[in-house]
C-alpha cells in the first residue's frame, strides 16, 4: 500500500516535485537521511508514481544478511551451486524484473558484492551462482543509506565507480528537527490513522495546543519516533506527562543548538500572548532580553563543556572567548558539571 509523503515544508515539497520528475525515468536513485526520516516512503512513492508499479517492488536490506547469503539472495543460484543448494532459486534481480529493487543500507554491502552490483548496473546482465548463462535484467535500482556515502567513498568502504553509477539522482531527506513545519501535519495524519486502527472510543485524544510543544523537541528518531510517541499517548492517555517528558530531554546538539534554545525561550515567553490579565508593570524588555541571552549562553557553554569533557581550554577555543571570560560565565551563570 502506498504511504503518502506527508509534509508541508519546502524540503518535502521539493522532494515531492523531484519524485514526479524522476519516477518516469528509471535513473538510479540514492536516498540518504537519518534513521526514520522516510527513505523507504520516498522509495515507495517513486515506485508507485512510475510505470513500473504493476511489477514488483522488492526490498533487500544489505545490512541484515552476511555476504554469502546476500549474494545468493540478489543473484539466485542453480541447483548444486554450493552445499545446501538443493534446488534452483531465483534472486531478487530476477524477481524484480521490470519493477524496482530497493537496496536498503547500501553502505553495508561488501566490496566484493559492490563489484558484482556495478557489473549488473553497467551491463544490465547477471548470472545465477553456479551458472554461466547471462540473464537480462531490467530493474530500477533505488538505494538508500543513513550513513555518509561520500565519507564511505573516502574511507574506501564504498567503491567510487559504484557511487557514480548509483548517485545519478540524489534525494536527501533532512531530519525532522530541520523541518518542524512538518511535525503538526504528521501528527494530524497519524492520529487519524491510529484512531481508526485502535479502538476509536477508548482512544485518548490529545490537546493539540499541548502538542505544539513537540515542535521544539529534536526528534533524534525522526518520524518513527513521532509515530511511537503518538501510539503510546493514544494507548496510555497521559499526554501531558509524555509531552513534558520529551520536552525535558530536549538535548541540544551540534548545529541545531542555537535555534532550539532560542525557540525554547520564545516558548517560555508565550505567557505574553495568553494571559491578557498579566501584570504589565513587571514587564521589561531589557530584563527579558538579558534572561534570554543568559539562557542561550548557559545552554551553549554547558553543551561545549560537555562535549569537551569539561576541558576549559578546549572550550575557550571552540567558543572563541578568553579563559577568564569562560570562568566568569561558568560562575555567573551557575553552570555545573
Ligand atoms: N513524510 C512522511 N509521511 C508519512 N509517513 C512518513 C514520512 N516519513 C516517514 N514516515 C513514516 O515513518 C516511519 C519511518 O519511515 P521509513 O521507514 O521510511 O524511514 P527510513 O528513513 O527508511 O528509516 P531507517 O533508516 O531506520 O530504515 C514509517 O512508518 C513511515 O511510514
Ligand atoms: Mg528504511
């Protein structure tokens, strides 16, 4: 069943456009992105939108099988090709003929198999293990990985020639935290889906305003984590507790550190909009600005200290501040190990 590619971010819109163009072409595609971002969804969308959609879509996970088994799964074998080959078996390249072969976790394929794959891609032919006969194969290969493919090429783990063969069309799916606009649409979509799957009456509906807080969470497990969160909430029903739990473990990380801290601050200031009756005499833009800056500084410095194992001189280099300033900040901002 086709899963629609949900999302209203520019990134997802661009990917949807790209899918439209590419699905008519059978050009090799590589899909990259962190775990749970939707690489398989994109692969399936490419397939369903193509003319190959009345032929098989066959997926194989290159990380899940040892080399020998993966080889025989891909290319098949003749009877007696090796001990245990009691009868001939067709491989995925044969089964996927005229359809799509989705090679998941492509970076985990051994160099020997990479060479064989390259051969099939170049010649459009392969042979079953234990056979000399070439079999023609018209398969659209779509590959995916959550690893850094370019880095793997540099490290010699992934063949450069195969890289150029496969990487004709590249689809990179950004992590969910980089496209927070998609969170609410995904939530709506999956809440509806699960409501019909779980017992509709018992299903504990969340307060949608409460779920807005989830926009500031960093979602390390991406859409899969969001799905699991929603399932859990629906079954257990303690939405508030679950949301608070997530919000409190909103780890800052790498490049996203600043925007996240900043967004959290805006969130903390939301009382400005909500409480009309708030005591306006206590407001001061200066004070709020100071507090916001302190919060950002505290988060960034703690983060860098954590990353450097509290090596202060390394931290000063990263932060580009003097040693003395760092010590003052640690003390003033009450940063603890
Ligand atoms: N844009 C999206 N719209 C709808 N569902 C999505 C979207 N992105 C991801 N999902 C859902 O999230 C789950 C994880 O997606 P998927 O399996 O495609 O991720 P992946 O990138 O292949 O992850 P992994 O690297 O762990 O294999 C699936 O259930 C999928 O249906
Ligand atoms: Mg996957």
